[in-house]
């Protein structure tokens, strides 16, 4: 696809809008008359001065179908408004050509509920919802969802104080890599020789990070060990990591301690015992589907029966807060098949059920091996069924986020039983307070509670780099102190 830009430089936003309609499309930019190859899919955009106002134009030719739209706006000439108005023109043109009406309108951001919360604080409940529908072109259904999640999040947000922070621990290893995954995770078979050094250095980083938190007199609210699949490690390694947390952080203040057990084929009674003794309060067992055929399609080595067995094992091990993940739109799935997976997750009695929409990540095997033609075209019907079934079963939507290139431009929603909302998910996704992160690929996100300023400190991405450059990584901890202004906070 050729995307032409004239009179503006909103490359990122224009690309994002086009990907709503063509998530797997390769986009080539042409700016101010630049010549680029024509593949039969062209989108032309322009902003020009029209007297005291601005004219926003879009024209598209997609596989022989053509449409155009142009309008004059009397808005003030700040960039944010121009960007929004141009997005409206593109959505109108591409909607008419493709027949697709984006449920989230011109919104392309990850955090629609954060925006809703901002609008509520500025304009009140009613006007916030009207702005979503009328100015951002969000459907009434999605506006209602964003509003409901924003209101439900208020309890968790109120628990976070000025000195609060959370901790993320990265375990970037998995038994195998799923076809849809683009995370930096390594199979245990390939990375086995790295694990002893990785775990040892991770424990050291935990210690150094705890020193910084103590110096700043911060209060640890939640801990989340994710990946990858943390339970792909041996129980002895999990124990070392948990012991490092207990020995270095004041865990008495922790309201929630989550570990992604993730893949059922990695869960053992011994690992669950270690986690329970370490004080873990919440785990995830993530089937993604209860269909053996779909599990095989995505590269999973376990069966639906394994999901039931490991869920039962977790219950008998004392875990009373379990999340299960499902993904709508997986290869070989159908509306009926996905609906059955939702019903089975509800029947299991999981306290959290997170419904994801498949995102076509560029680095995933699904995209690089050109397997996208096998994907379901009924993702929206799947998500609608999940929303209805979960609501009727008494679950409430407590957090939400969106991913680029998701099928149908849809969202990911965490559903929970009453008072089982995952605090970490809310704090992370809504950027409520600082999240210190340790391990390969981890990103520490710092937030100034007075100004709202966000800053990030990046760890090395790959385990081998994390190990070989560990001393350099530790020196970056001073960036946290500098952000907080030393021990004054």
C-alpha cells in the first residue's frame, strides 16, 4: 500500500489508521509528491490552509474501488486537533471502500480507558462519553465498555499512593514459541545453558533494585512475575527468585503477588508448592483455546485435558485466584469453537478470564510464514459472545488495552469476579504509578506523581546480552534515583 502525505507529517497516525483496515499490509510512504511503487492500493492525505481555516482531504484507490472526502474545519491550528481531523477523513473514506466501520473510531492508542478517565475528570461522565462517540467516532458499545472499565478501575486506583510502586520480574523463556507470539522469549531447549547464570544475575538485580526502592522510601504494592513462561524454569530456580524477593523487598506491604504459570505443560505440583510457600496470591493458567485442533495450530504441546488437570492441581495446591487467557481469532477457530472455550473457562470457575483479540505481530511466525489467510473473519462475533457470556455469568470488565494490528481493530479485556480485579494489570496499563522491572527485556517505567511525567529505563533485550553486559545494566539504576531527585522522592 502506498500512503501519500501532503501538507503534514502525521506519518505514524496515518499508518495506524490504515492498519485498522489492513492490519497485515506493508505500507510505503510518499511525502509531498515523492514517487514510490504503485501496487493498486493507494491512500492520499492532505492538509491545506483554506482562508482562516484548514481543509482535510483523503482519497483512496483500493483494488479498483475509489472514494474521496474533503472538509473544512474551523478548529484552532494545534497539531493534536489537525491529527484528529485528518484521521476522521481517512476513516470515512476507507470505511466506505471496505465496508468496515471501526468500533474504536479514530482511536489507535493502547489505553482507551486512560483517555476516558482523563475526559471524565475534565468534563464529567456524560460529556466524556459524548466526546468518545461524536469526536472520536467510537461506537456506542465500545464507549460504554470504556466508561464501565474506567469506573471499575477507581477502587484499584484509590489504593495507590504517592510513594507506591510495583515490581515486574521478567522470565523470557518458554517451552516452545506460539505461532502468534512476537515476545523476546527463548525455548528452554535452546537456552538451557543460559538459565543458571540468568537466574543468578536476576537475583542480583533484584537486590540492587530493592536498594534503590529503600533509598527512595517507596512502598511495594504488587509483584508480577511474567514472561515468557516463568514456570518453564525448574522449581529450584523459581524458589531462588522468590527467596531473593523476600530477602530484599518488604513484602508485608504487597497487596497482590502474581506469577504467570501460563502453559499447562510447565506446571507441576512441586512448582505450585514453591509459589504457594513464597506467598504468591494469584496465578495464570492460559489455555488460549480449549480446542485440541486450535492448540496444535498455534504450536502448543498440551491438550485441553491438560488444562483441566493443571487447573484442578492448582486448586488443590491452595490457589483461589486463577486467571485464564483466551484469544479470539486463532488459526482454525470458529465462532462456535471460541464460544465453547469461553463457556468452558466460565465453567472452570476462574476468578479472572482475559479475552484477547489476536494481533498480527510482524515478528510472529504467523505473519512471517504468511499464515494469516487461515485466520477467522468472525473475530467481532467471538468477542461479542464473550462479553455477553461473561457479563451474564457475573464477571465484570476491570481493565482493558488495545494492540496494533489486532483483528477487527478490537480490544483485550480482563474480566473478573467481584473483588478479584488484578491490581498490577490496572497499575501497569493505566500508568498509575512507577513499575520497576528486572530481567532481560524488562522496561522500568517511572512516573512523577506531581507532573504526570513518564520516563523509561530499558534493560538489555536478550538473555545472553543481559548476562554479558550485566554490570552495565546495573549502572542504569542510578537513572531511577535521578528521576526521583535522589532520596527526596
